[in-house]
C-alpha cells in the first residue's frame, strides 16, 4: 500500500497542478477573448489562492478526523467539476467563482498527502515519500505548458478546462477504488511494529481544542510565515511565467511552451533530491528530525532569493531561464522539506492540521503574489515584481530558522 499510495498521490497531484496552472498557460488567450487587463488577470489568478488558503483552516482538522481517503476523494470530485465549469463561463465574475470552487476542492490534497505519509511511514523515513508526493506539483506545472499549449493551438481555451476537469473525475474513481487507510487494512503485528506506536497515536480523534492549541507554539507561526515566503515567490513564477516570457522577454507562444516547462522539470528533480537528502542528514549526522528537515529549507530559500535577483536583471533570455530554473529547483526542494518538517514537528494526531496551517500561510502568499505582480508589472515592469518576491523569500527563510526549533508536545 505504500507504493500504491504514493503513485496515487503523485497522479492526483499532477492533475491538481495542471488544473490550477491551466489559467496561467491560457492567460494570453483568455485576456484577449474576455478583454481583461493585466491587473484584472492578476485578480483572476489570485481567486484560486484566496479560497485555497482559507479552506486550509478547517480542512486539515477534517483530514485528521475523517481520514485522507474521504477528504481527498471528495475534493477531487469537487475541484474537477469546478475546473470544467471554467470552460463554460461567460463573464469575469463567473470565472472568479469557478476559480474559488477550484481552490476549495483542491485544499485537501497536500494535508491528505502529509497524513498518508505519516500513517504509512516511520518518522525517520518520511523524507523520500514526502519528496515524491511533492514532486507532483512541479511535474504537473512542467507538463501543463507542454501539453496545454498544444491543446490551445488546436482547440479553443474553453475545451482545455473541460478536458482537464474530466481527467480529475477519472482520478477520483481510482482513488476511491485503490486507497485504504491503515486502520482498514488488517495489518500484521510485524507491520504495526514497523510503523511503531505512532500509527495508533495518529488515530486519536482531533478536537477543536487540540487544533487551537497549535497556535500556542512559535513553530506554528514560524512555519506559517516561512511558507508564505516560499509560496509567494513560487506563485510569481507559477502564475506569471508564461506571460512574463511573452510580454517581457518577447518569446513566441510555441517557444514559451517549452521554456516555461524547463524550470518546473528542474523543480520536479528538486523535490526528489530534497526528500532523499533530508533523510540522509538525519541518518548520518544523528541530527534531530526537526533540524534535519529545517536546515535544507532555510538553505534552499536563501538560494531562491539569491538567484531571483539575476533572473530579473540579466538581458540574455537563456541566462534568465537558467536562473529561474535554479529558483524553481530550490523552491520545490524547500517545499518538500517543509512538508517533511510538518511530520517531524506536529503531534502525531495533528499532522494534517499543522500541515494545513503551514499551507494556509503559504497560500496567503500565493494569493498576494499574482495580484502584486500583475499591478507592479502594469505600472512599472516585472523587474521590481521579481525583486519583491526575492525579499519576501529571504524573510521566510529567517522565520524557519529562528522560530522552528523543536517538536511539539503530543498532549
């Protein structure tokens, strides 16, 4: 079930990020068809992130209470219907509503994935599976420009939304058919011993008081603020990279499809490397799980800030794309280690709850990034928008370093 679970999480995650990235890929066509300015497109791009961020607050506790099988399965159905509805809209307001629905539906994905890893893997071996499920986000983002640009060439942009929505409904059926929680698997004594007593602790039901107590730890605030910095800079690129390459770098649509994919394939590799590396740090240095997960996050986020500066300032397009590729590699490495950090810091029955709070902070940043970038680019250029993202990523690294120091108490 470990391998089956990870395969299902990766496929669902790829679809998740293709769906949320469809608007970015079709950005130029939609703006022309519906007569939207850069500022209005920024508002539309951010609608998903606002609802996604706010939905994180209840969804983590719901995953911990009802299990990832139901929450992620129902989420897949809901977000796929919302995605397909994006192809049927006739006004800006309707498009905003479909993106809000997409954000609500996709909210259980990563808290559920963190809980699946916590349920099925011992704490010392969660880095690799966490890196694997996180790799779906850059992989889906990398595939989106390659696949969806080709669909845009031959089809109207509306059909792109409908087709990707249908793919999500198929995935929902597979999830319900194939995934099982440990409590429903009839594990042997040896298998239970492998997972340790954490599996039993994780089954303890979460109360509202348990959830609220998380806010009393400085580590919670460090992860909320830190992930804000990570996701803000990530969403600058995730939401605006195709349009940036067309408008600022003057690339053709066909070349943009390829060049916008390269950084996110690098991000896919970053997730896998980070998960493996954080496990090795813990094993070889005998570091605590918290320190072993935190140090790679801080180093990667400092690198994100450092490489964004030349990405914004250089004239050569190839050098700029190279720097952006390094940033996306490091962004996804930091993200993978951030989710592994959740499993090391959180009480065992509140892994999804803490993960969703961290994700809430991240997608406050993800909500602001498209709006701020759009308006800064409209009234100035993309250069100050990118430099702003670099500064925010630096502050996020400082938050992880200063505030996330030790695991929380189980009680």
